[in-house]
C-alpha cells in the first residue's frame, strides 16, 4: 500500500466518523429539542418522551431540519404558545452544541 493509498484510506475513515457524529448529534439534538418543546406544551413523563420521538421522526420524514421546525412551530401555535422561528432555531443551535458535547463525553 502506498503512502497515497494510506492517506486516502485515512480521509475516508475520518469522513465516515464525521458523518456518524453528525447524524448522532442531530438525532440527539432533536430529542433534546423535543423534550424542551414538550415542556413548553405542558407534557411530562411518557407523553414528553413520545413527543420527543415524534420530533426525531419529523426530521427523518422531511430529511431536513425544516420538518422539525414546522412540527414544533405548528404544535406550539396550536396551543397558543408564541415563539419565533428565530428563537426556535437559536435553541436548536444551543442544543446541537450540547448534543455534540454529550456524545464526545460518552453520555
């Protein structure tokens, strides 16, 4: 195996690792965001956990953050809870950082 081949393999391995981290962090962020939104909606216990799972599924179904934003904004509006999309996206960014930290810490 040449040095070039070793370097290429290392880059591929790093790419796979980074993509896996990105996926895990996104899913964890959505779980945390779902729990945050559930609290705002007055949900506790199993209801909050189920709602959190629905938020994670919303991203998978829409294949983007937009599905999560639409779901939470719609659910909050239906309950008369006013929150701006900017505030929600800001919270998403905060929770993404927390999710990455948790994953790196092995939590």
